[in-house]
């Protein structure tokens, strides 16, 4: 075995927006798998807003990435050597390989995926963590029901676009908030949202009033900040706010902006509830089955934004915070064999 | 009928803390009750933090008090004339008489109370709206269960003191936050709280860490502001935060302080939920029966802070915001007959 592994390691804890010097790009040899281990060649990595949180030295739902370690990342790849009876050479697997070209694993957290059912990148998008987050967040945490008015932020993103499409399937009125005309057009023209609000151009509060004439029953929040406050002003009795993320606040150096209008929860007997997709890991098969069915039936679309090359990791990650990606952001680390 | 009625009317919408000129004190004659009406002599008025919200010109769970109108107020009194078959002269009734000495009513919203079961002021306290708020807020919205660590703010207040006592009855660890040594001593020595934090003297975050070694499962919030943020930092997985009020913010002229640490809801899959006691009106008998039982059994104490004279209404109301009352704040408008 004479393989070189390239890795993106966390070199320093970022203050605010991560910069080049917070990362190191390292080469090291790959050793043979030991008994029980499997060697996976990474094909695609998932770039997710949650990564920013993992880089902070702060108690959270999983421990921070230690400085010096390979950056934690979801991804998928192909088994190229195996001393683990559960995996055979050639198997495609999804899991948490980290930001590197090869990963040696005891197989924990990796599961097989079938590339004949959907293109590989979809397994990190609508059929992956973002799709599952949308599915369980909207249906379980959000308790959505027919005729609800559902608002979702970062609506053209990996999670938001699936949230909106599932809400349409569940017969809701769906309003998406996204940045830029092109994304907004995509939501209404391609994904069937009832309305889209361009937060870069429109006053969100006013636009919500127009597009949600019966108020807001469910808000799926990926952004926090002023948009959360604008929504809180217009929620209905018994509304449910799913706190999935707060990307507008992740690179804040100062104190985070809390929702000034949170007392609207009181007036409206409404609920604000956080969700972490890890809690639903045992129910992934259910979510994947249902979303795959909708994709097959042409009722749900997945869109990916793919950047080539592991070495592009640092600057690619920033696209999530500037909103420059359009679709699930992924890095293609290597081409699929035969393609 | 030659009775003069004195009334406290809202003269102007207050900016920040209500001042003398926001009120007028008016005298007008009382007319005879018409068919179906009942004339009630008001004995006690309830002074509640919610009143501050009713004075703002803002959509809320009930309409604002119109400028010029008698100030809305809960209270109780005695029927002195009746053309309503449901009420007899001499009946004691509780309801929403407004800040005045006499009220003519069709009986709507008034219900009879039995002064032989508890002193009248208790019917505006543990057996009234504050007690019901504590009961349904903690048990329904807060979903409290044995061994939970429960934190309550404004803990020596009308709602908070009952919240803490019910939580003790339900076998929780109970920590109260209150202002001043005397109130804190009252919580631990008289009401059986496990710990009390004097927010005027102690750093609340640090004190919580000491008194909640197993984290916080339920927070019953009456105050908002920095204390809410301090609690959010220490909640457990699946914690429930009951938003009952935010007295620290009610007289804010600027934007309200939202909870900067609200993303702790996400990390901990926790819930923040608002409650309005009006929703539980149909279940008052259940709550009153249970609390009356606990009072009789000596397991729950009610404490009232009574100020004499309707004309004291404006300055008495301010005590709620300075924390100068100790117990449920009430105004005795008139003495009970025979006493």
C-alpha cells in the first residue's frame, strides 16, 4: 500500500469568519487496515453550517474538533480495502469520514448506500443529513398539518428546499426566504413554493405580511437574527418555531442577537423548540424511504453545488456564510471509479 | 340609589414606567341595575404585571385598555343589588371589575366564591389567577415530573411562590430567584425551597451553577432579561422553559432584550413555550380544588401584600416593577361588611 492521504486539519480556533490560517493542509501515508477495519476512499464531502459550531471550544451536542485534528465532516466514499466482514471492496458508504481523501475506520457510523437509486451527491443532500433534518424537523418538531402556513429561511439551501417541498406535499401554504432573485425564482418556479422573499432586496416583515395573509403557523428557522424577529411578529396562536440553525449568527464575535420579539411566544401560546438530527439517526431509514419515494415520483427535487478538490475546503466553506452556494454544498474529493 | 363611584382611568399611554399623569381619578354616580344586571361593591383589586401590557397600544392576547376607560383589573367584591337570577345580594364574587369602587355587570366573567373556605385576598392570590397560572403553567406547559430541577424567577411573587411550592409537592429540586435577603429567606425557611438566589446581590449564573448541580430541567420565567440568559446556559437535554412573563422588560422604551442564549434550545433540544392563563379558564375549578386542598393540608402557603385605598392605585402598581411588594399585591378598596 503506497497511498498518500491529504487532510484538512483545524490549525486554530477561528474568531468570527474562519480564515486561511485557521487550517492546515497535511499529507500523510495511509497504513493497511487492521482486523475489523475498512479503508474508504472519500468521494464527496458535505459542507454544513453546523461545522462552524464544531470549531468553537464550547460545550455543545458533540465535542469540539480538537485543534490539530482532521476537520470533522460528513461524506461518502468507496471501500478500497476491508478486513471488516460487514463491508466489501467496492461498497459505497456514507458516514463521517472527515475532511480527507482516505479514512480508516472500524465501520462505526458508516452505512452502505446504493448508487443505482440516486446519484451519489444526493446521498449527502435530500437523502442525507439535510433531507433528514428537514423531514423530522418539519414533521416531528414542527408538527406541521395541512393548511398551515409554513415559512422557511435559507429556503434555497440544502435543508430549507426540502422543508418547503415536504410542506407542499403536506398541503401547506409555503413561503421561502432566500437571498437573490435567482434563488427566489427557483423556489417558486421549480420547487412550487407559493411565494419567495428576497431578504437582500425586500423588507422581510412587510413581505411576510403580504405573502402570509393568514399569519404563520410553522417557522423552520435556519438563520436566526432579524428574520426570526420578523417572523415572531406574525405568528398565529399555537405556532411552532423549529430552531434548526442560526447561520446569520455563527460568525458573530460579539454576543449573539437573541430574538427581541420572543414574548410573541407568550401572547400566542407558541412554542420554540430546538432539534438536532442526531436524535433521529435510528429513524433515518424511514425518512430516506419516504424522501426517495417522493424523488422517484417527481415530487421532490434535490440540488447540489459541487466544488472540485479537497484543497478548496477552506474557501468553499465560507460560501455557506456569504450565501454564494446554490444547492447543497459539497466537495468532490475524487471522481467515482469508471467516471 | 345615591352612591358615588370612584374610578381609576387610563389618561394616557405610558412611555416606560407609568407616571401619575397617565392616570385620572374620577367620580361618577352609580345607576340602578337593569334587568339581568348585578351591582357589585368592589372589596379587593388585584395588581398584576400583565397590566403594564394592557396599557400599550399593541395587538396582544386581549385588546389594550382604551385611553379614557376605567383601568382593567381583576378583583372581587360583594353583590349589593341584583336583577340577575344567578346572583343574590350578599354573594361574594370574583372577576374583572376594573379599578373602581362599584361595577355594574351582566354577571359575565364573575363567579361566586366562598369566604368561609379562605380569606378573601387568597382568592386573588393562590386561589386566583396567579395560583392558576402557577398550577397550569408548571404542570401543563412545563410538564414537570419528580426529580426535575425547577428554577423559578420572581419566586417570592404571587405566581412564583406557588410555582415553587407545587414543584416541591411534585418532588422536584426547587431553586427560587428573588430580590433581597428577606424574600430569599422566606423561600427557603417558610416555603421549603431547596435554595434561593438573591439576584440583587449574587451573580445569578454562578449561583445557579452551585444550586443546580444536575442542570435545569424546567424554568418558569416571570422576568426575562439577563436571568433568562443565565438559565439558558445551564439547561438540560429536553428542558422546558415556560414563558409566563418578562417583568424586567415591561417598562423598556427601547427594543426588548431577547435571549442571546436561545440557541441553547437547539443544542439541548429544549422547548420554550408561552402560556396565557385565560386558556385554562374552563379548568379553574380543577386547579382551585387542588390548591385549596394543599392549603388546607398545610402544604402550600399564600401571602398577600395589601395596600388600602383605590386612590393609591398608581403608585402601588409601580411596586411590582421595583420589587417592593412582598406577596400578592392587592388593593383593599373597601372593608368587608361586618369587619
